[in-house]
DNA sequence: TTGACAGGTGTTCCAGAGAACACTAGCATG
DNA sequence: CATGCTAGTGTTCTCTGGAACACCTGTCAA
C-alpha cells in the first residue's frame, strides 16, 4: 500500500475535474474507480465524502447524487492577494466554461440579459453598454437595483423607500429622483452585471 | 389530450434549465416526470430525444447519460431600446439568445477570473469584490486595463504611456500613478468584468 | 377518408449505482 | 506498546434509472 499522502486527494480531484469537463457531471463510483485506479467502489464513495467535507462537492437538493460546488471550479480563480511570484500555476483550462453563467444565474427561466443605456447609474459602477442580469420574479425591496417601467419606458434605478412611498433613485447627481404618481411597475431585479472591454 | 403546441417543449426546457441550475445535472427520466407532470417515463425519454435533435442536450462521451450543450445555457437578450409597452414579448424565444461565457471568454485556456481587491479603480466602475476576466496572452497596449506585478504583488491598473515609458494609472484620485523602475511585468489584460448583487 | 406522425400512457425487464458491512495495511499518537 | 485513525479491498443487497415494446389519441396532409 502506498504511503498516506495528504495531497493525494487533490490529484484525484483533478481527475474528477477532467471528467467533469467532458461529461458535465460527477462520475459514478464505478467510473471513479476506473479513472483513478481504485479496486473498490467504497474507496470512491469515501473519496467523495472527503471532497464533500473539503467543500468541493455536495449532495443535490434531492440528496440522490453529487454535484460540484463553486470551489470545484475554483482553479481559474486566482487569489491575487496571497500569491507572490509563480503566476504560471494558475492557468485556466478548457472545461471551465459556464462558471460565469452559473455564478450569475440562479433561475434561468426567469432570467434575462438587458443592455444598459445611458449613464444614470454611473456612480454605482454601471456604465452605458454594460449588460445587467435581470431576474423577473424576485420581489424587489428597498435598496435593490431594479428595471422599472416608467411612462412606457424601461429604466434602471435603485428602488428606495421615501416617506413610506417607493421611488427610483439614479446614481448620478445630474439626474433627479423619480417619484411615480400611481403604481410603480417593476419589471425585474438586477442580480448581476457583465461588462466586456475592447470590442 | 391537449392540442399539440409547438412551443410546449421550450416550456419543458425551462424546467430542465431551472433544475440544472440547482442540481447541476440533467434530471433523470423519473424526475422529469415529476417536474413536468408526465405520467410515463417514456414521455421524458422522448422529450430528451427531441431536445437532442434541437441541439439542447447530447449524450455523454460514455453514452450513458445526458449532458447539456452550450445552447442549453443561452439566455434571452432583451432590447429595451425598442420596448414601448409590451415587455412580455421578451418572454418568448423570438428574441436574441446569448451566452454569457462566450461573450466574455474568447480563449478559455488563456483566461482566468481574478477577484478585485480595493477601490483603486472605482472611478472606472470596477469595485471591490467584482471579478475581472483576465486574458493572459494578449499583448497589452496603452489604455488597457491590466493586471501587473509590482513588488511581487498583483495589481489592477490602467496601462498608460508617459514620456515613452509605461506606467500604471489607478482610477481613483486618492492613489498615485505607479512608475516602475525597471521592467514592468504584465500578468494579463482585463477583457471583461462580472459583478453579482445581493449574496 | 385514411393514413402517418407526434406526443403521450402503461408495463416489463435488467444492468448498474449506491448503501452497508466486515476486514486490512500503514501511519501517527498517547 | 497499545491504540486508533485513514485509506483502502471485497462482498452482498436493494432499488432505481433507463431501454424496449405495445398501445392510445389528437392533428395534419394527401
């Protein structure tokens, strides 16, 4: 038997990551045995349980299968605060697509992307040309950035509570606070933002 | 029996997408029945086969399970500039579809995500806690936002040309321009930005 | 009118995925 | 030295996921 190497699991984890990149799922216990060379499924099961306590995988909500956590995809996430030198060890890999999507979108069927027009939210770091991730169902609360419908126009503002009435506050001193007369119609809540530089 | 509705599958697809967002896998035939209301697993199987020909799912390399394709992760892109009233037209599939990852990442193997620390770029709309998309290969040019290595520390600044020498300019008046003595080492070029609101 | 097809229901059957349990070899620790 | 923990092997059992097949019923086209 090989000596107990505490860093061996990270090598195993790499195998699982490679498999996930191809098949987009955590391998079965049987396939883990093939991938790593275990002779017994129990070893695979225990490995998964170790990876669970380490925070790389977790049970599905139905508790009938394993799923990766965000830490599972963590490889291309560089920690610039800690690292000194040795930048080459943090190369990204092919299979890590859809990390961003999963980071931003919780309920796909209720989520859409909305391009930002204008600079009324510039002081909140939301620029013209950015794309905001909008979740339609979410109940908007004071302090949320929302897409509201004012005079048949869509507008992105912060929802605030002013004397127990809702109002829309731009983040740009050049624009006034919007205090709607009747009902304030909220199209959706901004849950994320995406920006692309240079072309 | 309900009338054959050609757009019914897209509603089913939404259920699968929501399930995938939670459990990170295509549901089993049995669970598809629960999610949608099918009484027979065969209906679930045929649905998956339809979605395969439509290009939303495919078989794993081992041909023992279903996995999502890139089309599975497409999000609707709303054009609020056109709007005028009818926001619900965006519900349908007719609008443009859009892949966040593809939008931000051109070369996955050369791309990584870097969390932003500090507020030295706040005036450029880059906040503490944002994630920037960094491409390692790209040749940096004046005007680019770059991750540079200064004194063994990673720092995010704008690369500028000052008297035919490169320097690093923060976008926050509280910080000074960095004029490196010797070689200025560029780790990568910022090609995108991702921000998540509320939790 | 008559197919043919699409989208379902219902049923049977089997492989395999995972749980559970007993057991073992190294390695640390008191 | 005993003790216990960790990371494995090997085995059995159960249950479920999926394939296959027969059948049903609206819709549309010829």
